[in-house]
């Protein structure tokens, strides 16, 4: 006995793709600049090694 399952492939529209790309880029840039330009000492120390390992000046 066999069961046939019919599935449709999901195809994203170009506007959905652009929204996803924009959201990912915004989130990534926010992470870089928040950790890279953090001025409070706790945030600065938490991201210090990451900044130097990625050649991001911090002081």
C-alpha cells in the first residue's frame, strides 16, 4: 500500500526577497556597529576581543 502526498513548492516573490535581504543586512550592520562602537564599559569589554580580531578600532 502506498500513499501519494501532493505538495506545492513555496516560491517567494521578489518583494519578499528584498524585505528578507534588507532585514538581514540591517540586523547584521546593527550587530557590528552596536558591538563595535559601544561606549559603556561593560559592552566595550564584552566585545573587545571581537573588535580587535576583526580589525575594528575601538580606542
